[in-house]
């Protein structure tokens, strides 16, 4: 009997969903354990940083989404499924693409997310500065993306999981902020690619769970305001 994986976090987290897609795609047995960011107290509970997700396998915990991804690959039996390309150079390029997405596109959007998703006042000039960073980030990503048809070529990879969770969240946040055309204007090559990703069963499952969790949080907030 194989030891199941336990994924801690929330379906509204992009990094949680990146790991969840990998677990589904690798056909690994796992259970989800609801944990909000900052919940718990290290070292007895929670993560060292207070962030989600984190993973338990047996008696061991792994923190940070990319470390979890690497562990899931290493924990596979010899000859098991992989979401990294078989060639060493392609595997390196896959990791490179994940880094471009998370450092050059997701990171600049974090302050904007605080405003559009959580109601924090937006600082003057924040959107303009973010647009500059996003334009640069899209240029870097598209210089290296294969898109034939996936980000690393002809196989779905961990880079595609990262692309889905982060790029769709960026597009959603910009639409809420009143800039629905920014994404297609600056990265039109990604529109068909994201549509294709959205047809993948693992992503459809994760997206359905994310929407259900988001609706539940909205309902709880509305109920709290009406008291």
C-alpha cells in the first residue's frame, strides 16, 4: 500500500493549485487539508514562513511549492510518470520558465492582488508600475516559451501548471481593475494556449474547486457583513 500525500492549504491559492495539478497529473493518491495562510504556529503546526501550500508524506513535511514539485518527482518509482521533459536541457528550460512566470509576472502582481481581491487600498501609481513590470515579464517569457503546443514543446509539463494558475489569475485581476484588454494586447500568443490548457481535465477539476472555494468565501464575507 502506497503512503498517501497530504496537501495543506486552500484552493484559492495559486501555488497550492500548481501542486494540486501536479498531484493529479502524476496520478498520486492525496488528500487535501484546509489551512489558511498564516494559520498555525511553527514548529508545531503551520509552515516556517506561514505560507501555503505545504505537503506531508509519511512523517515528513515539505514546504514551498517548487520544493514540493521536485519532491513529488523524486518520490516517483523508477520509470514512473514525470511532468519534466526527458532531456536534461529541456528539464532545465522547464524550471527556467517556471522562474520567469513566478518572478517576473506573479511577483509584481502581488500588491495588486491585495487590492482587487482583498480590498486593500491601492497605492498611487501602483498599476502603472505593475504594467511596466508585466510588459517586461511577458517579453522575457515569450522569448523562451515554445508553445508547440505547450510551454516546453510537445509535452505538458510543470511549467504549464505554473502558467495556468498564475496567468489566469493575472488576467482575472487586471479585468477586475478595469484593464481587461491589457493581457491580450501584450501577450496575444498566450490566449489560444490558455484556452487549450483550460480543456485539460486536471485543470478543469482544480478550477472547479477554486471557484467553489471562492464562492464559499464570498458567501461567508457577505454573511459576516450582514450581522
